């Protein structure tokens, strides 16, 4: 048996939406992007949503919107994907790495307080694996210090925390639709806010500085209004080629309808893992998973003899990973790193196990049995 680590769950529904884009002969920035943005805005209860080509772009633009002075600092977790911190560098700001909470692996709020100084202008909480940062504590802390809050929701979509959807607690929420995420557009991302004034320049910034809707422009070609001036545009801000396109949005609209069922299946898989691995010596869940409450993009364990176990599982055809090597020990971030002692040591026990909506009960049981067999063999050999 070969068990994939991650896998997008796509099929006929997504193909049908792509066909509609083909039939319309419009696959760039167009009406399906608008439709997807409206759907996401309503889903999150936000006042505005804007689609982009990745969560990396979303994070870059989110910080850019605030126009912070060069050299100011942004607080980011060490345990996250590179994009959370590279977005800081893109904006010529300085990343300040925060250690992980030993239990949840999200930002350690005590270390956050220690790392803060008056040069800090923003904080980027990451809901690691889909587990919520305690936003009811972080938000008043940030507001008291005048910090902007950009929520990195790359690992979650649709989770409600204390009555409020993750991604809507901060000033800006950034979601990922990359192929491994809870839902996918192939590659893609979404930004939300309750402050439309903050997003005033965003559509221009995502499309080379031009604040104009291509699809609407094209429709003007066939109108009788000779004063439409469909050819006119201005560039007033520095923009990037970060727009979502209709091919991606067409997949996203189909995936969006299936998100509840896919999230439900992920929760079932996590529950099967938790029950199956309970009591295995030397193994514990990566974090306090609550699959009946939250939406998780990853499942993992902390394990003794981690490397040996990963090689053992690989020999059985089971794909695994480690999410992540802390950014504070990556060479790129050397000037600001080596300051998160807990996660810099603890990550060597992390194993990410297969999790996706198409995973079968038999495959999950095969993974569980592989882990159990390894520990039985080791107990006997030792």
C-alpha cells in the first residue's frame, strides 16, 4: 500500500466549472473571481474579500497595505511556512521570531511579550495546523500596543473560535488555496477585512497597479455607450502580478461547495488517528487536536526516535513529513534567529502523517499499525 501525505480532492464538479470558464472563453481575471470573492465574503461574514494567486501574495500585500516605515519590526512565529516571514522581508521590515507554546505549538504569548519592543508595528499569528491561536488574548494585547494584526489562516478555513471565524479577528485575514490545503484552487489565496478603506488600493496592488476589472472592461467593447472609454486606465500605486484568475476561481467555487464535507472527513480521519495511537509508547499527538470543533490542514505526532520511525514508515509506502524546520534556524533568517529554544529543539520530534479528504479508513489503520509495529519492535530490541 502507498499512502500519500497530502492530496487534493478534485473530480467532476471541478471539471464542470472549468468547462464553463472555457465555454465563456475567459480564463483570466474575470467574473468567476468576482463570484468567488463574494462567496468568501459572505462565508466569513467579512465586509470585503479579494482573491490573489497565493497566500504568500496575500501576506505580502497585507503588510504592504499599512505602508510601515522601512526597518520596523513584525512579530512572527518561528514554527511556520517561510512565506509568513518572507512577507516581512519583501516589505523591508525585520522579522522577530516568537517561540512556540509547548502544548499548542502556536505562538507562545509569554515569549511574544518578551520579544515586543516599540519598533514592532505588527504581529502575524499563525493558526498552526489549524489549531487556533488564543485570539481573545492576543487582540487586546496587540491593540494596547498599537500593533496591526494579520491572521495567517493558511492551515484553516471555516473554523469558528469563540463565536467568530478565524481570519476575521485581526485587521486582515489571509487564506491559502494551495493544492494541499483544506480546499484548493491549484494555487491561490484570499484576503478579508472588515475595513474596506484598508483595501482601497488592494485590487490595483494585486494587478500591476491598475485598478480596473478586465472582465467589465471587455464588456464595454459591445455597448452602445461611446463615452465608455474602455481603453482608459491609470497607475497610481506600485502593483504586482498577484491576481487570481477564472480558472483558479472556477475550481475554488466547486471546492467551496464541498468544503464542509471535506472538512468533516478530515475530522473523522483525525479522530481515527487519535483513537488508534492512544497508549502507543513514545508517541503523542502533535498538539491538542479537537477535530469536532476546528478545521485542521495537518495531523501529526511527536515521537521518540523520530528519524528511525519516518524511515520505517517510508519502507512501508507511507509518506510523512516534518512541518516545519523552525525559521529561526534557517540560514536566510540567521541575523534574527536562534532565539526560540523550545521549538528549535522540539521540532526534531515532529512527524506529519497523511491527512486528506480522500484518505480511507483502511489507509489510516495501515499507518496506525505501521507506527504500532515500529514501537513493538523497538521495545523488544531494547
